[in-house]
């Protein structure tokens, strides 16, 4: 009976594992095998690895990822300690606000960088010395920092939460000074958190797609951009697949390190919650941390404000509202191949379908993990693999394997929904799993005692008490779907163009006033989702 019950208790993981295998790992594995064979096996692999342009893309990825990660940790660590260790007015609001960049489309951030530091930027206009930050590597790193400094801050704060309050109290009782408490009691866990954020920053930045394309061009291509170019522009799919395989091998070590450190961060040495202490602003170190935190919040806010301001003050003039009028005009519809409202409708449809699918899979997984948290480590690693293998590789694999199966271009919308769900699952599942893991088992155990099956007990007793987590998971997946560009751009056909893809087309054509209006529209949608998350979702976790 124990064996049968054990297998049944694992049953909730079957749908989500099957989904990730069928629409993530299996297509990617087949892609690598077929393209490697088509390229000529080992000799083809050597040829792809020896290509100077491929080598340059690898170097660009490592450079951009390394610079972004190093600077993100340098900036984010002190702010993360200040956020995670001390109480101060507005702390909760700042912590919530730091999630906004993570929910924004990458193209919106690119437009924000140009609005601040481009040729007619709000800052570079009056201060021309700032114009180098509007193009090339400085601008790419700046865009990466906007996304990833908040991630480092939040993970560092999570490291503060994971530290043992008992050990810190012991050090204080023995007369240890604050630096001794930092060294022996709580500092190590903060560096685990910062390292998790730094590794994630490195992976996201090294696999960046839109910022290098729009802010620098071919000389700054990352591996992601090079894979896309090989397959879609140069029509060399075998070389693209082999380069994707090399990218996986290249980033396997940092991905593994990220997952290991993330597991350590989740393993709390104590069930006691460490109390926050008032921020001693008379301390120079704490005052400096407060200054870094304020600077980060102001910088994030300035970029968002620049995007919205530019929609009402377009480059080249035209008056308030002219960019919005042009965005919804027939001329823009002709340029894009469909009206902007149709692109917006596609965006909302894909995001809604992906979020519903994500929530359903998340509920099944959470039921299996909530009572046995050790399963969450294995599941988390499985869910993060397609994401960290890169959206381009995922989309390329889906297109190669599943597009012929589903009937070609008319049904490609299915693959767009699937790709967005795969990319949202790691974050959405945590939002359901965390509140469920904190529930007392008494209600569900009582239901099972009265004859309910484990699933009925879960649905009746546990799930209603985690409604905030469900709302958070759905809205989080919806927000990520609204802004998803990389995989969608690889898969999309003109009929199913989304607003982020349309924004890329406008930006690439240098139609900046209209592109700014489109970016403003996406930003407003993302901010609306954030407000819903802030009101209804009490635990939003990365």
C-alpha cells in the first residue's frame, strides 16, 4: 500500500513533467541530433565552432554577460542587504516596485534607453557626454542592468531571510561586533543570494536577443542573435542548430551552479523568521546602502517616466497625442501588415491562453510538491532548463519538431502559447507552491479521514486557501506573455503578429515616434498587471 500511495502522490507531477518533456526537452534533443547529423557530425561541429563570426558571437555573449553580471552584483548587493535586513518607510512599496522591470518587455526597455541617452534623449540632449550610453556595449549593459539589478537585490534580500537568527543572536551574546556577526552568522547567505542573482544575470544577458540587435547591430550579436541570423537570414538551419548545441554546452556550468545555489538559498537553517531591525542611518555603511537603494529606484523610475513622456512628446515634434494617433492609423496598419488593435488582441489572447495553461499545470504540480518540498528542487531544475537553454533554441526546436505535426503556419498560434507557457512555468509554479507549502495539513487530513481522495481533499481544503497564489501565478504568467518577444518573433507569422513583434518592426524601421507610442501602450498594460499583482498577490517570488 505504501508503494501504491507513493506513486499516487507523485501523480500531480505527471502533467507538468510530460508537458515540459514534450514541448521542451524532447524537441530540443531531436533538434540537436538532426542538425548535428546534417552538418556532418564532428567535422561539422568543428567547422561551426571555428567560424569567426560564431566565435565573435560567443565572445560578445561572454563580454556582455560578464560585464552585466559583475555590475549588477556590485550595485544590487548593498541595496539587497538594506532591503532584506532593515525596516524603513516605504520598504514594501520599493520591494514590490522592483518586480516591475522583470515584467516589462525587453523592447520597451530598449526604447527607454534610447529615450534617455539616444541622439535626442532627455538626458543626452542637454548633456552630450552621456550619448555613448545610447549605443553599443554601454547601452546594452545599461538595458541588462535595468532588468537584472532588481533580481540581484531581491535574491540578496532572500539571502538575508535565509540566515539563521539564532546564530546571529549567539554571536551577539558572546560579545561579537557587527562585522563578526556578518562574517559568521548572516553574510554568507547574502552572498549565496547575490551569486544566484549574478548567475541569472549572466545567463539572461549572455543570451540576450533584442538589446544587441537594436542598440548595436551585427557587431554586437550574441549567440542568440547569431542563431536566429543563421536560420532565418542565412538559411543555414544545420549550422544554427549546431551553434545552439554549443551554446548549451558553454552555459551548462553556470546553469548548474545557479540551480545548486538556488537550492541552498531555499534551504533555511531555521524555521524562525528573522525580525527586521530599524535602519541605523547614522552608520556610514547603512547610509551608503540606503543611497544605492534610492539611486536604483530613481533610475528605474526615470526610465519608465522617459518612455511615457516620449509618447506625449515625440521626437520631431507633432504635438501631444500625435504619436498615439499615428499608432492606430491606416498607414501604420499597412506598414505592419495588420492593425495595431489586431496585434494587441493577439498579444492578449496568447498571454491569456498561456497563463491559463500555466495555472492548470501549476496546480497539478503544487499538489504533489506542497507536502513533500524536496520534490520542488527536482521540479524547479526541470522547469528552468528550457528557459536557461534560451528562448531562441526553444522556439527553433518547437518550429522544427511540432510545426509540421500541427499543420504548419495556420496553427502556429498553438506553439506561441506553448512557448510562453514553458517560459512562464518556473516563476508561476513558485507562486502557487509557496503559499501551499505554508498551509497547515489539518484540514486536508480531516477531509481524507472522512473518505475524500487526496485530490478532492487538496481541491476542497488547500487550494481555496491559496487563492492569492493562484492569482499571482496567473497574472505573472500573463505579464510575461504580454512582453515575450524572442521566442514569439522566431515563431510568428504575419497573421499572429503580437504587439512586441510590431514594436520591433517599428523600431527596426526607425519609426521612433510610433514605436514610442507602442512601447507606452505595452508599459501601461504591464503596470496594470503589476497593480493587480500588488493588490491580489501577496507573495510574488522569483
